[in-house]
């Protein structure tokens, strides 16, 4: 078996999405269904994503990704089409033992 399926109780827990486009919106839909508190770091976000952020009680951080945004998060999803950013997020999360 290559992967272990895991389940997280995300109800009202702080999760971070890196990215504001279609990929992030798809991931945010799942986080919203899990009742997570969604924070998004991205210079811009799609309209639907903005609504999901608001409904979850989260926030839109209008900025480029930085490691400081990982503080207090229990789950991080890099949802960009920029492989370098996705790799940086993965490396930073691994260093902090963040899923």
C-alpha cells in the first residue's frame, strides 16, 4: 500500500489554503463541508472562494505565501498552479510536521 487514508476532524479548526483560483476553490468546498475555518493566502481569490472563506469564519490574507501564515494551522493545502510555491509549502509543512 502506497498511501494511508486518514480522516481529520476539522470542525471549526484553522486550515490554510495557499492559492486563490479554481484549484483552491475546489479544495475549499471540501474544507467547508468538513466545517473547517478556512484561511486563504493569495493576492486575489475567486468569488466563490471568497464566499466560502466568509461562511467558514476564516480570512483572506492578501499576500504572497510566507511561512508565518502556517502559525496555528492544523492542516495546510497548497492549491496553486505554481510548482515552486507548492514545493516550498510542502517543505515548510514537513519541517513543522504539518499535514
